[in-house]
């Protein structure tokens, strides 16, 4: 008995007995099965608890899909295997632990495995019910080397390399299949996206290729090729059984000495004055040197125990499993995993059938918001939600059009389970600001592919005191008090619905905006410019010009902001411009040990009272952890400024070092209290002098000097500095005074033709001046010597600053690469960073940032290249959208800064400039 739903039939049988591979067939080995325990009845009314074989409404009939009777969701088509029986529960208990991990999903178990394998004693994992409960057990198990970002590619790589050897190491079957994966392009803009991603992959270890339709059909012969233009192919991609993976990691963790305790729900967490934690469970209490929250969709509950509201929300994700399809069964090799980006679904082979999972639009997707307001239902562990084919029907139809054999297939399962999303879809990984020794590994929407790499990454960080590589996009401190529940839900909806949209450079997403973090100029400027989102703040990227196209028009090529940004560039170079810099992170540090603390933190010397400098905090291994502006306002009192995205990232490091060293200081985050206006350009002094009695002349108010004064009777802290490299000041003031200060400056500058400029123009200006940017030219992957920051590093200063000894060793051993500045002539595309650098047919480096230079009418970029290729005049090639553009290394800076021009003019006249 069956009802028709578009042609895809849901078979009457509750379980499909899967035949063994026939002798002689080149099929992958049978996949290791998940082994969920008998399903328990949970308290959530939305949960589905139908017995096997019971009827479930799968949606209304529609042309082309057949639907009928479904089994209970836990009755997956994979038969339980006996290769990996559930691990026996531990009877031991420890009163002390070095690290307590809360959560027994694949991420938490991976961390336990890595810490124990690396030699840490007393690693304890506490799981409230049983391993894999939550999101791990029902995951589709996809693994891929691909990630649109740069740093997460390394996480994916480490995960896959671990999974490849885990079975041999632990003796546990993991069911790892690696047939590769293909992303399908059916539009020209997708082909551009693939080319964009190719240049960002060339300098990484992972293999990735653009393949033609003929090759795609050869690899996946069941496809309808009518619309396919190209594919992005990753060899080594595939899928793994999440249950078996977790059990293998657990076996390895125990082998190396970790204690995995379950059921052991954490009922209380209490911080102690010495930085340790008291952990309470029904089985007893335990004292831990650190705790790691890896509790999946229970992470919010754990966070609340310590006073934190982690911005996480569970969403419902469905995937569909078919029974045996004759055309699939007849194949001689396993199909690659398919990702139809326009159809917004993934599809892979599951035994002799298919499994496909859609990402529906933000309007249709389901957020489990009741869990945010009321908490996760007590006892929820291995339950699922009621399936809802209506919600994913358009994607099902797209899958049937792309893979026509689906029209004749029988659905034997629809799995609808909870996964946890952060606002931006990325997990939160690392130590949390404001709490000593509280770490998180939460918010994994794709926990299977992240688990192995994140376990290694966190283990290395915990053991060595610094992150092994830059991964700031996962920093839990990228969120703050501005991240409300309403914002989290709006962004999670958007992120889920945007899973497969085209990923453009300079991408903006608008759900949940603006937050409470708007500057005093937001109302004044919002209709005049295209705003960008920076750590909760709205900041102008570029300003509209009369008669020109406005709004957000993303593209892989030059788009509607190109000419307006050129006008803003000209404005600053020839006249005077104003920019809102309020998103800067701002800290006040004072106390009897403040100077000593900063001397320990920074590689530069501490500026004298009344002056400012650029300083860098280094890691113990000599990498650049942060760049800040340090202003010595009065004896022992400092104003520290950092980029918007680094606010709590930097604050956590400073606070941790202050506590660790026992420094008597007061550290205050004043980011939300102060607004900042930048005024820059040759007429900046003339405009500001009209508004203040303070002498702003070059001899009296010197470059890098800081003073407290009044501008239009508004108190400001003025620093003579500008990231544009032109004459300028940054004016720090009470946030509520921003509009009045801005209006006064704009009124005073009418005669000089004053106007606004945004961050895009500022980026073009700073690149021409060869100013480095943290997160691009320098980060935890680079040392300051190769980044060309020697001027700011004082190895001969008396203080033994963090990283000093490592840096001396790096200098003695010699550099292997250097940061260079290069120019290139392109057509309608500019480098933006992370593109591959080629020389003699090989990738030799990568760009870090780039822009169009409006002064020389060419593209300009920073890039890391081998030392032997770093000389001025060296020719290389930069890959942009599939083409190799000739580039040449130039003497930096392309344009001298205003202070340098001024100094040279005083020494030798215009001839030297």
C-alpha cells in the first residue's frame, strides 16, 4: 500500500535488508553501521515515537514523487554491525583532572583522544547519557577537504588524514568511504566561484580541480547533464559512519589513558580563585584545572552554569534515504558525493541506494527556538523530530531532475534531527574571555568533518599555550553582549538558508542587523552609504554618489563601488575626509604595574607619556598574536586600540597574562563607551584648527602624539595618526557626542570641500603606504620579521617580552619567506588576498590582501614568497579567476606617508620626495 508523492515512493517495509556485495564487483566495503540504542520516549511533543512500520504523513501528493509508509527514524537502512560493540561504562572515578571535557559527541571524544595521545594525564570526559547522543548519532557523516574559507581547510585536512588511519590505530571499524566529491555548477557565476576557490586552494595541501561535463558524467553516470557547466572535484572526499567514528576515537582515548564517564551529567560548575573548577555530577565531584564545554545542543545549559549566554540555536535538518536502486546497484564503483548548489542539497550513495539532504530557505527551515527559551527537554538524547517532506519538496524535485533514477526510488527513511548553529554557521572554539580556564568547542553544524581537526587544534593549543595556526574566525570571543537571542535566531535562519549560495568576496549578510552596537552616526549615515558589519557594529564601507548605482551588488569582478571608492580615495589625497572608526576595540589599562605588564606583553618599547606607538603582542613561538595602538595618556595609564574583530580576542590575552603574572593593574573594556572619528587629508589640520584652541601645527602636535583637548567644545582624546598614511587625527570621544562632533567637523570643512570616506577607500590608501593589517599580513601563522615589522620589534629592550627568545632564534636561523609588495595589470578583477602566486609553473606563495591602486591605475597586493624570490623587480604571476596575471615586486611603499614626505621636504626639498 503506497501513496504517491511526486513519484518517489516510500516503501511499505520498515527495514530493508541490504544484500552483501556480489563477488567480483568493485564495490566499497560495507559501511559500518550506527548502533543507536532502543529509542526512548522523550518529553518533546514534536518528537516522533512511531513504532517501526507505522504510518507517517509524508506530505501531499505531487507530480513525480512517490511516498508511502515510513519506518521509525532510528531504523536506518544500515544494519547494526558487531564490529564495534558499545564501549562498556567506566566504573572508575577521579577527584582531580587536568582537563574535564563536557560532552560525548564526536568533537568532545576527539579532544579526549588527542589530549591523551599527546601525553596529558588525567583527561576526563563527562557525558550526560551515552556517547554520540545529541547530533552525532544521526548525522549524514559527510567529509570534505573543501571549505570556502582559508583556515578551516586545514581543519578538514587534519580530520580526513586522521580518519584514514584511525581504524588501523584503534582496531575499530570506522566505515570511511572516499569516493571523492563533485560540486556542480549550472550557472556562469558558479563557474566564476569555482575559479575563485581554485586560486585560494592552490597554496594548500588539498587536491582540488575544475572538471568538464564529460568527466563529471564519467564519474557520476546517473546525472542529467542538460544544465551542467562544470564541476569542482575534491579527491579523497566522502563519508564516514559517525557512530563508528566516535567509538573508534573513544577506544583510542581510553587506550592512551583518558577516562570517559557516562552517564555523568554535569549539574554544577564553580570557578575557584586559583583558576581551577569544581565540577559536580550525581556520581561525585571533581576538581579540574580547565573545563571544555563540548556539549552540543546542551552547550547553552552548560554556559548558563557559569553565567554565559552562548549564542547557539538548534535547527532541524532532514535527509532522505532510499532503498536499493537497480541503477546504483549495477555500478562498478561508488559514486562521488554530489553537491547541487543551485538545488541546495547534497547526495551520496548509501549502500545500493541514495541519501540526500537539502538545506531549505530561511523562510521554510525550522528553528527549535523553544529549546532556547525553555531549555532542551530533560532526557532528550537519541530522539528525532517528525519528518516534514513539505518543507523540502522543492529540493527533492530538484534532486529528481538532476538524478532521474530518484523518481523510481523507494524512500525507506526520513531523518529529521537537531543540529546546533551559531549565528554565522561557524563553530566556537577556544578559551572564553572573562572566565579563567573555561574553553569551548561548540556550535558545530558540521561536526563530523570538524571533529578530528578541531580535537588536534585544541589539544595543541592547550598543551603549548598558543593556537597552532590562525583560526580567529572560530574564536568564541567574536560574539559579545550585543549577540541577543533574537539576533542569533535571525542569523541562524539566514546561515542555514544560505548554505549553498554563491560565496562572493566582500560578502555581506543582513539578517539581524543592526544590533544595539551602532555608533552615534548610524542614523545620519545609513541612507548615504553601503554599511559593513564589524563585530556587531555598522560601519560605512563606501558612500553613494549622485547618479551612480547604489546598494549591495556583490561580484567576483569590479562592481558598483569601484568608482565611488576612487572618488573617496581622491577626496582624502587631495582635500579632507571623515571616517567613522567607532568599531575599534578600546581598553583602558592603569595601575602600579601597568607599564611593567605592557613591557612584558609588547615587542615594542612603551611610548613616553603623551605619545603613541604601534605595538605587537607575540606568542611564545614568536608569532603575531595581535597588533595594537598604545597611547600613554598619563603616567601609568594607557589607552589601547585594536581592530573591531580582535576586541575580546586581544582582551582575553591581556587579562590572562595579567593574572598569570600577578600584575597589579586595572583593565577596563571601554569599546562601547567611546566613539571614534578619523579626519584625514592635506586639509585636516586646517579644518580641525577652526574648532579648537589647541595648536595643531606640526611642531607642536607631532606625529604619534596624543593630547586631551576640546573640538567644538566636545572633550576628545586626539591622536595624530591615520591608517590612510595622510595627515590626520583620530578623535576619541563619548559615544553620545558622535553626531554633534561629526556635524561640527563637516560644517567647519565646507570651504575645504570635506566629505565622507569608508573602509574600502581606507584599505586602498593603506596598501599604497605599505601598512600591514593584522589578520592579513600578520597573524598566528606569521612572525614579525617575515612580515616586515622589524621596526616595531625591539629585541634589545631589557624586558623579556613574550616571544622574545623564539624571535631571536628565528632571526638566527634565517627567514624562509618574506612579505613583498607587488603590482599587476589586470582587466576587471583585483586581488583581495589568499590568491595563489605562481613562478615557473609552480605555486610559490600567496597574496595576503589587495586592492586597486587609484594612483597608478593598477592592482596592488601584498604577498608572501620565498626569500629567493623576494627581490625588487622579481616577476611572478597572480592567479585571479582562472587566469595568471604577470606581476612584479616593487620597492615599498608605493606612496610615501605624509610624515615621511614632510620630513624629506624639510631636509632636501621636493626633489627628494
